[in-house]
C-alpha cells in the first residue's frame, strides 16, 4: 500500500503564456494535485522502463502485478461501457462508470498514470 501523500515544494519554470494555459487546462483542480499527478505519471513511466529492463526487485514486481490487475479491471469496465454504447448506437455517454475514483463519464482513476 502506498504511503499517504504529503506536500512537497517545487518551482516550475515555464513562460507566462504556458503557465496561463496550464492553469486554464487544470480548471478547478488544485495545482498541487495536478502536479502530483504529473510526478506520479513520470514515476510510473520510469518503473515501466525498469520492468522492461529487468531492474525491479521481487517486491516491486509484486506491486507492478497488483497495479496491472487493477488496470485490467478498469479497462474491462471501460470496454464493457463502450461496447454497450456502441451496441445502442448512442453517440454520447451520460452515465459515469461506477466505483471510486470516477469523476465523470468514461474517466479512468488517477492511479492510471503514464498512459
């Protein structure tokens, strides 16, 4: 189980226009949360590279397997929902997927980083 998140300090170096667009893209989500997601995504990508290179220890492999199973379940839910929408011929999805971590229609939990 992952440790509880805690605040970290960092500076972001981008031009003013890029920062304004980022703030607009983030919307109502806090900058700290969004930057945390970006950090987690980069760490997940790093771990995938380590896994491909055979550089993970046994504990890290078990963690990766657990995450892969969770992602597989999430993708199964999304696939089933998309298949139902396609079978009904409906162009839009009004009902969100059930379960924790869902913030709207066809969303993927935040733990799905680096995809």
